[in-house]
C-alpha cells in the first residue's frame, strides 16, 4: 500500500532530517561572516524544521482516524507549524536582533527543501516521450 500511515511517517522524518541538514550547511556557510550570522541562519531554518516536526507529530502521532479528524489534525498542525515559525522569527529578529538576511535565507532554504528535493510525497511523474 503506497499511502499507508507508515509511509507518511517515513516521509515526514525524511523531510525534517533534510531540512535540518540543509539548515546546518547554510549556517556553516554564514558562519564565515561571523557567529551571529551563522546563528541567524540556524534559527531561521531550525524554526521551519521544528515546525514541520510538530506538524508531523500532530498528524501521525495517533493511529488511523476518520477523514474529518485527519483533516482537523492537518489544519491544527499547520497552524502550530506557522505559529512556531512566526514566533521564532520574532524572537530572532526583534528580541535577539540577529541579522535579517541569514534568518530569511535559512527560512527560505528549509521551506523549499521538500519541493526542490521532491520530498513532497506526490505521485511520481514519468516523462515518456
């Protein structure tokens, strides 16, 4: 079965792991500009990976459920994800006063990971001509 809960869990773990890996590589690159830039990139990408992890926990922690309940878990999980991201951005930019460009670069890199690396779990496309 291709759409099992176990496959969804494995995909979620893979997405969060790749988001953290990309964030670490980007943070190491920004570390060349100074420790504050490295920390800023780490906070931006880390916020997205943490939010995605919370979404996955909310969606896959319980077992099988009716479709309405799963949709509700998905909606609440996405609200949690973006709440964590916005709170982290506020803390990084307003409270810690970290540089803005590395924060946004980390955030953008982590958000784009599932799309760039094809980890979105969609149907495979065969381009046969």
